[in-house]
């Protein structure tokens, strides 16, 4: 028998008849909650008889108690009035009512027929005791039976009272004398006196299932992004930021993307309706970009069309974080430079396990006189394997308007197969020349959401933005 069970049975055996639960808890020197828990076990073992009952009683709310002591707002208002009409403000001031009580007093004084109101003036008409006041008085005297008026105004509420009475059974009396008491813990006193040697201890089931601890934690994807930032910074990269609503100039024109390129169409980029256009302050950069498009720079012939500055001023949701790179390069740089940017981009697309209309991209550039395409492939493979934990990667030739040569990076997603995770290349000389950069620049834009799928062990990119609590609790961290 457990120690607490023995203590409660012993206290129960001292009562010849049933005893109230509160009294028994006091006699056994245990909390009422602990008593209720143990009584259920004693009842199941046949050691005690337990009778449970419940009843309801009416009790004043805090507001009701205030009205019972001070009087209702309408009573205080009518007591401050006379038959001579006075202004509302003067009446409220005389009654000492708060702003909230003023509204209550007006409604109920008018409903009781106590006052008349006309042209901002009020006067006393009657002050017959209301049903609310009668019931408040009964509540104070402990004689409240019908509380309809109080319940309607939420001045009273029904409170359920649960009572428990118990008595010891014959089996319980036998158990007190025959069963040994099991200690639940080893105490310092037992060690000092050596009584632990003859003491029987309660056994513990180490296989018992316990409720999981739902501790708060960071969102797995946010933690993943933070770790990526830390790793890139540790590799000597500086982080840069740019706006989500971008000018087409920085998102496309400055990247040597022709204005008749398919990516300018509404199905490949989200345009902003209001306002529709922005402003470019870098006038010299505008001239050089226009020249690169129309005539060419650094040995290029350009795109050979008439460049329209109005198109370049259109606002859109950026479709690539490469816009951050074009802004960074246009500000003027001093090689060597390693820069990265992690941010949200937006593209109209068919939604499936690997596509979404908005996603995060990890943009990076390395500016140095000794950079070549071989170094670019080395960076990409190192990022995919060491930073993003890809098991296998491969490259494929590709085309981007602003890089030459260009390459696409593929990573193997467990249970899904190969998926494109980003594009990269060497920035074209005519693009760099327009931004007054005259050294090689290698660049990449990685679909970091798909790479996160590798690290977090998920097979659907939409789970990264899930609000499913079960998934968020179980999601592993990077």
C-alpha cells in the first residue's frame, strides 16, 4: 500500500460515519486534489465507500456585489435628481457616475419609468424599487431564490458545487493492519537512521508512457535560414538586402535582359497596379544600360532594339534576388568582394511539390580578378554538399541573359529524384561594363527552399510554409 493511501485510510478509520472530503483532507494532511485522486484508487480496491454529489447555487458576480453595496447606477442617478429638469452632464456629475455607468443608468432608469428625458434634460418621475434591487437585497440577506433579473443583467451566475463524502470499508480496515506501507522515496532521514534497510519501497514502471513535452522552439525553416547565413558569413561573405517591390530596371534591364524577353510578360512576373512606376536616381547607370541594350558594350553588339525607359520604370514583385546584385554592383565596389542575399521572390507558376508562387532564393556573387568558371562550379558543389547536405549533385549547361557561360545545378531529393535547385554563371562583360565593373564576377541564384527540403527531410516544398502544428512540432532542424 502506498504511504499516502495508508495515511488517508488511517484518518478515515477515526470517523465512525461518512466524512466530508474537505475535512478528510485536513485530517490526513494532504491537498484536496491529492485526496480526490487517491480516493478513486481506494474505491477501486474496495477499501473505501465514496459518495459524490453536486448542487447549484446562485452567486453575485463582481459587478453584482458592487451594485449591492453602492446601489445600481440607475438608483444613484434617480436619487440625485428632482422633479425639476436638469442637463444630463449635471445629473451624471451629481450622481458620481463613471462614463460606463452613465450609459447603464440611462437605459435602466428609462426602462424602470423613473425618469423623463427631453431636449438634453432629464427629471425624476418615480423611484419605485425595481426587481433588480429586490433581488440584490435578497442576495445580501442570503435569501435569494429567484435571480431572473440579476441573471439577465449578468449580476449573478449559477455556481456548481461538488461535494464528496466517504467512509472506510471492512476491507479497508483489514488493509490497515495487514498490508505494509510502501515508501515512495528514499529520504535523508532513512539514510541516517538506517531504516531504509527494513523499508519496502514502491516499484516504478520505467516503461510507462508519459505525455510529450510540447516546448516552444524556432520554426524549423527559419532556423535553417539562420544557419545558412551563419555559414556563408563564416566563409567570408557579406549579406546584402533589397526591396521586395522592385523596378524592372534593377530586376531585368540592369541584368542585360531585353525588354522583349518572355520574362517581361505578365505570366512570368507580377506587376504592381498602384503605383505602377518608380524612379531611378542613377542617371549615368541608366545611360550605360541603354547603350548596352541598343549598341552593346565591352565588344558586344547589344540587343539591337530601341530601349524604352518607361518600361524600365515599371514596378514589379522581384522575380530574382539577382536584383540585389545589380544594385550592389552599381553602387561601386572594390575587389575582392564576396556578397550574398537571402530573400523572398515571386513568380507566377504551377503549384506542386517543387513549385510555389513565392519562394526564397539565395543569391551570391564573388568579384575578383582571378575568378573563372571552374571556381564557380567549385563554390556550387561545396554549397550543395557542405552547406545544404545534398547527397549528390550534377551540373547541366543552361542559358541566362546576364551570364555566359551559364549552368544549372541539380540536387537529388530523397524519394523525389533530381530537382533543379538554382542557376549560375559568369556575369556578361556588357552587363558589368554598364555598371562600371571591369573584373570577372561569378554569380548564382539558388532555390533555397528546395535545398531546405534536403536538410529538413521533407518531400513537398509547401510544408516549409505550413501552419500545421503537428508538422511544426515534429519537423527536424537543419
